[in-house]
C-alpha cells in the first residue's frame, strides 16, 4: 500500500469534497476507508494499491469531476 497526499486548488464548497470523495472511492485499488478529503486545506489523503491503480488514474478521476491538482506526494 502506498500513501498519497494530493494538494488541490482551493475548494470553495463542502459539496466539492463529496464529489472528490465519490470519484476517488469509485476506483478499484483505492482503500476506501483511508480516503479523507480535507476541505479546510484543500487536500486529499488516501492509501492505494499501486498494483491495481496508478496515482495518475487517481489524479485523472479528480480532474474529471472538475478539480485542478497543484501537487501530489506519494510515499
């Protein structure tokens, strides 16, 4: 399992968090219990199985629901 912290553009409404949460949790390989969308800091933290899903696919899912990614850290 890898841990990712994704910094997003500033989130302007709490429903934005729900959209991102749903998009990320829909991906196979993401540990659904680990997904945490932090509205106050505009960050997404999650754990994922790099053999099932790439960080690029996770970023793509966030972009598809309309949010720009500033930077991503994976450990």
